[in-house]
C-alpha cells in the first residue's frame, strides 16, 4: 500500500490540500510499492 500525506496550514483550501495529497500519493507510487511520501504545498 502506498500513502500520500500533505502537511498543510489552515490557510489552504480543501481543494489545494487534496491536490497536495494526490501529488504525494503519486510520488510514493513512482518510487515503488509500500511507501509513504510526505509533501508540503
């Protein structure tokens, strides 16, 4: 299982947070299986 995590501030919109987490998930998938990737917007 791959997981994408977005570290965010309260000033971001819900859409921006979801997009950030989505980028993190795809980054985890690109690097292989069973990974967790954390990104900041």
